[in-house]
């Protein structure tokens, strides 16, 4: 398959489109990324350039094209228990805080959940915690997993993964305990899947309150793609839907510093998380 062409002007136009649609800010020299991500879609449509694809979006010539472009540019496979320490902090420090709470469920938000490894990893941690301490948490622990990509969410809901995907961060022991064989693949067991509700959401939108309030928010390795202004807006909205004293976990190279001042940094072995200040 020949890669599509993209002129400097077309690249600048596509950068504006992508930032407006998804918040992602492309660097000055990402033409190869755009061509490689969009190549199959452009060929399928019988086009030869990114410029022609942009023209189709402007003229609304094909239903769902806007969403397919966003899917192609944002869909990335991730790892199980990525970086490890956030999940160990969840197990060792955050979950024990809720041990005596019985008045309401624990609610966790996995923002930008991609193909589902992050929320499923959370649910496995919760399952292991409950197995070690059967009365250690409220009965109801809810995980809300959102992503901008409708196609990746469809696959995440099924919880079915091939051998290559399972090999990326998942131990053999956890595979045996938390997955069922399904043909030539493996499916996450029902007791792990049932805690999770998957929902489509663009973090640029302002409807965070529709999801309710949360005790913990994971939004990892996402803010690095956004502008300074959008980072500030998203972090402010996170603070508005977190319960007082709630936790925010960002990627290792991300920080709230310089954007909002309503969080305290909580340092643990391996890394840190942010805790919303109690008024």
C-alpha cells in the first residue's frame, strides 16, 4: 500500500482539525505519523492525500468519517498494570482508606481507558484485595471507563485479548486466575468485568458531572498530548468531580504543578499521586 501524500499546508490544516476535535496537539514534524495512521482509511476511500480526506470531512461526504479519523489517530494498545506503582498505591494505600465505609460505593474513573487494560487491571487489584480481606471494602466498587474512541470501547467491553496483548504486562498467574479461554484468545472473567461500565467520552467536553462523583481518577499519559490551556481545564474539571480527599493518578511525566493548586502531592515508594485538598 502506498502511503498518502501530505503537503505542509495540509499538515497544518490537519493539525487544527485534530486539536479542535480531540484536543491532541501534534508536533511540527509528525507527518509520518499522520500518513501511517490514516493510510488504510485513505486507501479504502479511494483517495490519495490527507488533503482530500480533509475535504471529505468538510463536505460531510461520508457518515462517521469524523469519528473514524479520530479513532485512527487516538487508538493505542496499552499495557496491563502499566508502570506498576499506581496499582500498588491503589492496593496498599488508597483501598484501605475505604475499609470502614459502608454508606456509599467506591467509585473509580479510568479516563482514556483505551483497549481496557487499565480498568481491568484495577478490577483485578480490587478482586485480589477482597480475596485477602473479604470484609475489607464496601460490597459495591464501581469503575467507570471512558474513551473518545467508539471502536476501541466496543472491543474493551468484550474483554477478549490475544496472546500478544496478554503478554504485555500480565503475569501467567493472573492470566490463569482472571481469564477464561475463548477460542484462540482469552476473555476477562465475569467477576472482573462486572465492576466496569464502559462509556464514550471526549475529555474536551464539559459534561463530567454526568458521570457523578469519584473517589479515584486515573488519567495517565493523556494530558501530555494537550495544550496548556486544555490541561488546566481538564484538571479543574477533575477536581470538581472528585470527592474531597479523593485521589488523582497521572502519568509519570505528567503533573498538576503550574495548572491547578487544589491538590497535594502524595509521595509513595515508586511514584506519587495527587490528593484533592479538603476544604
